[in-house]
């Protein structure tokens, strides 16, 4: 069974991964001009931003418990 600290550690790992993905997407977007690739990267970035928001929600839920 996970302890509260185990959850914090896991959520922190997820948070870091999502932030890294967002940074990578922004970096690549600044270097790519192909519209189809940019569209796909924008979609990917938007998903990662949504994921980061979900991780923040998980942290909030954990702190309520």
C-alpha cells in the first residue's frame, strides 16, 4: 500500500515529466515551420498542459486527505 509520502513522490515524478514534455514541445515548436508538425506539437503540448493540471489536482486531493 502506498503511503502519503509515496503518493507525493510519485506525483512529483509525474509533475517533472509533464514539465519536461512541455519544455520540449515549446522548444521544438520554436524550431519547426511545417504546419502539420506544428499542429501535432501544439496538440501534444496542450495534452501535456492538461496532464500537468491533473497532477496538480492529485496533489490537492492528497493534501485534503
